[in-house]
């Protein structure tokens, strides 16, 4: 009993720290230190890059990349001219297509007003027509889902954007038709 | 005996508009609907020589100016991935600035060999069986005009004609019915002529253009309204196999259709 009394008494100053220790950068998770070093590198003399650094030989490397101020400006202007030509060609083509469509619609208006008004109607993608509802009733679940997938008035999902290389399967020539009302 | 007054019939019975011979000028024009079926480009356009040179120039400038790569953040120190990345980066620097420009750290021969062996090992593991196909398809070389894989970068359009009568090449066309809307006529006639085995989508109800051929004085006016459609899958399979078809670019169409037809149709097609 006397030994337990002796062990319980501890001098406070030596065994229990009453203040926080300063953080030791070499201990603990090093990932935070890595992130800190990457985000705030040592030499932040050369701004305005986001982290404030360039490569060591940035001056002569840039001289090597850009032949001269005049050359760089000429290249820049040539590029802008090229972009302008491409844009103008595309805009002219669009203008011609629109003109074709406008003339066709004017002609249709002269010929038959009813057909013209119907052509100007926009399909509501939220609605199914009666013919579509009737046709969907008789179909099994999977076929009904495939039938419903093509929505009048919206772009079809199967319309793909161009890729850099063709697909390994190529064009699907053996497509099986899904009957849809006209 | 009631005599039925016979109307002057053309060789093809016209279901919708009729004109009487007694009237000097025919009143209603004969409407047809045609479908311009477009296979959109499958491949991205190839950059021109100038574009490639410009992109290379800009890439060099960016390489000259970019921040030093934080290798310790992306790779574990001394790992194989880091070794591979460093070797690739040294190659890219040599390509950008020339062989003698960047001072490379001197590595012992055995260290170089070890690094090369490690990189080869990784390449063996990473290699997959998926190979990228070339952008030029075999049907380009053979000039198979019925193939939908030909000319991946271009817009292809469907042209059709009767094999027997040798009618001129034109877009699939049919007469418009009286009780139908124009886009419905276009869809119906197109399915009748080219078969059901294609996944097509007519874009809008509005016609994208019209063509009025020159007709003799007393004949009724003929107008064809064109509708734009896209094909996503399948192939033309005409109900009666007395039809020829081809998938052609805009320039190829010009050499095959009549001059009058071309003048009416050329502005509706995409140049590229």
C-alpha cells in the first residue's frame, strides 16, 4: 500500500507538458510538406506565373523558341488571318443554306398556306402522338423502351461526333429496323 | 351510257394535283418531296501544314515558359514510373531544343541499363491488343461508292437512280400525297424507295430547299421540296433491286447530276 502511494505522486514539471510542442517538419505525413513546397516554391522572384517560378534557363530558352519579335508578330497575324478565312468560309456556307431554306419556305407559303403553317410547327418533345401511344401498347417492355428512345423534336442519341480514328467495328451495316409511325 | 370525260393523263398517274386541258394555264403545281440523306463525318478534319507548324511553334513557347514540373508531387521518389517519365521528358526536351542544349545529369552505364530494362518491362505490361486503325479505309483505295466507311472526314450524300430506265442521278424523291404533311410524305416515299434497314432521322418539318425543273409551256409546274436527314446505321436496301445507289461527296455529286439539278441543289450541301 505504501508503494502505490509512492508511484502515484509525479512531479508535474518533468512528466506532463503544459504547452504545445512546435511542429516538427520531419515527422508525420510528408504529403502536406510536398504540397506546400509545390504551391509555395523557394524562389518566388520571377512572377507572374501562378507559382512564381520558371525553368532555370528561361531567358535563353525563350530566345531559342521565338526567332524575333517581328517573326512572332507575323506568325500571330498569319494565324488570325487563317482563322478568319476558315470562319468566313463557314459563315458564307451557312448563309447560302439559310437562303435556300428561306426561298423554299416562301414558295411553300405561296403554294399552300396550310402546309406552310404545319411546317412551321415545332414538335413538343414531351408529348407522344396518338399513333405512337397506340403502337407502344402492344410491345413487350424492352421493345417499348427502344421504341420510346427516339424522341420527336430532339437530336437522336446515336448521332456521334467525329473521332480521330475510325472504330474497330466500322459502320454497322446490319442494323435491324424498329417500326415507328410516320 | 354515261361517258366519263377523260382527263389528259401523263404516263404516271398524279394522285394529288390535276389539270384540265381546257384551262390555258395550269393552276396548282405538282409537289414532290425528296430526302437529302447525309452521313456526317466520322473522322475529325486533318490539320493543314500551316496549322501543324503553328501548333508546334506554340508548344515550344509553352515548354520554354512553363513551371518546373513538381515531380515529387506526382511520383514517388525513385519509383519506376518516375524513371520512365524522366526518360520521356529528356527525349521531349531534346526534340524541342536540339541535342546539345539541355545539360543532362551524368548517369553511370549500369544505371542507364537498369533504367532501360525497367522501362521495357513496364512497356511489356502496358501493351494492349487495341490498335488504332488508319484514317484511310480500304474502301477509299478501292473506290467503293456504296460503302459508308469511305471518306471518313467528309459529308456523304445518298444519290439514287433506276437501273433499267437509266434516269439521271438524283436524291430519293417521290410525289407528295394530298392528305399528308410534306415531311411525312418525304419519310414515306424514302422508306418505299430505299428500304427500312437504315436508322435515319429527318431533322425538321421545314424543307431546306426546293428545285423547279424547266417544264414545257402548258404543263403544270413541278416543285421538289428537299428535307435534310441523317443516317446513323444500316444501309440502303431498295424494295425492288432495280435501283442503283451511291454515297458521294459534294464534288463527286457535281460530276454526276445534270447541270440544271446541280444549280438547284448545290447550296444545300456542305462543302466539307
